[in-house]
């Protein structure tokens, strides 16, 4: 529910910023990048600490804390009057976010080791299905009633998520995991990095999120430049975001099955290579149908590679350290989410196509590096 609500409005942030009086395309891309990047940037600093607190006190209360803040702050977004206020609200959101990493940690420790990829994939599938629906609903809302009411709808989605977590999730089973594995002792942030392939997986997760989030500041602008009428930009770009989200969900879902037959190294390298092909198609043509095909490739490749990366890292994390360890992984993810909109926004002000070709280069380099260096 939370991810659905988030994507009701955030893919259309460039259009909202334009409504606030910013008219230059380069400035719109820059402000969008700043606003999209500041939340994950601040969250990245706090994710390991929130994960550590979840290991100690239980994850349910940490998730509820985050959801309450999102209810209040997304409702506040409906009343902002200038672009500085958008940036300020997004910064405050970054201080209280963090439910994403906690939900992955819950999935990892709720399943036996051999079922961990499927459990992680199931959670990430849910996280992707929500954004698959959200942009289409948000595009329709934006066309019918405007963007401000869509922010209120987003707050309501987070409120429903809060009620569901409070009423239905039992934190006692997951929090019953031992805090210290007697074979390895107390796990600290320092020795988390020494786990096999852990730093490499951090780099892969960073790169995947970097590419995935580079589209937010520029895709609606690119769609409009391709010849789509201004009235239909929100709907067309929302559809493209939804295609990426739904195919990403398929990539997450089928990753567990792929890992039963192929190594993590091959799945990650193959997924990033497929995503590279999708980014190249975006840069090569502004045709809407080709962009749809590119969105499919991007979603499938990033989804499969992301779940395989988290699973490969999770396989070497000892019991009782999932919160802290997945918090570190999420920090890498959030740094990618934060830096990508900044960079894409600034680069997009000069040329949007350069953003897509840069994504192609990042994915191709990751595919080659993982294939050559990852140990089984």
C-alpha cells in the first residue's frame, strides 16, 4: 500500500514543480532531482541505525514510526506553495523513512535459508506491484482532479498500510531470533563488510538503484519532447513507469526460480545486461512503442538482479544481524536513489538522451564486473 501511494504522485513531480512556477526545463529537472534525491540521501545515513534498533526492539514499531510520518508529510505536500517547501518536506521525510529495509529484513529471517530468495523476492514483488498500479491511478487523478488531491490520496494509502501493519503483523516471531550467533559473536557494521561478496553486492545494489531512479526527473520531459501532447504526458509517462514496475515485479518473482537452476553470479550479470539493453533502447529512440519495449527490459533485468543481489548477501548474514546488515545494504541502495536524481536532473537539463546512455554504461560495466569477479 505504501509503495502504491508513493507512486501516485512522485513520478509526476516534474509536472507539480512546473505548476509551482518553475518554467525552464533545465530548472524543472534540477529541482525534481534535488527533491527526489534528498529523501533517500538522508535515509541512507540512518538506515543502519534504524535496522539496529529493529534488531533490538522489534521491527513493527520501527515500521509504524515510518508510516506515521509519511501520512502526515504527504498530506502536507498538498498545501505547499513554492518549490522550496517541496524540498523541505522531502528532507523531513528522509529523517523518518526506512520501512523498506526493515520489510526486507523481516522477509529474510521469516524463511529458512534455502527459501530466503523466494521470501525476499515475494516482498520485493509486492513493493513493485504497488508502483505498477500507482502511476496509472496517479496519472488519471492528475488528469481529472489535479496533483494536489493526489497527495492527499497518497497519505490515505499510507494510513491504510499503517492500520494493516498494526493490526495484522506479529513482531514476536521475528524478534525471537537470537541477537548474537555464538559461532560468530556480535556482528558490528565493520565486520558486516567482511562477509563474502558483501561489498560487491553493495556496489551492484547501488548501481541498480542508480539506474532505476534516473528516470524520475527526466522521463515525463522526454515523453513530452517525443511529441506527446501536454495533456497526455502524465498518462503516457505513468504507463511507462507502470510497465517498469510490473515487469520489475516479474523479475523479483521469477528470480527465486532462476536461482534454483543458475548461480547468483549468472543471474545478476544476466539481469544487468538485459537492463543495459533497455537503457540503450530508450536513448536510441523517442518512439512511445519502443519506450514500452525498453521499459519491459529494464524492469525484468533490474528486478531479477536486485533480488539475486539481496539473496546472495543474505545467504552469508548470520542470525540476529539481519536488521543491521540489510540496513547497510539499504544504505547502498538509498545512496544510489539519492545521487541518481541529482545527477540525472543536472545532466537532463543539457540532454536527456545522455542520461539513458549513461545508464547503459553503468549496467554494462556491472554485468562484466560481476561475471568476472563474483565468487560462488
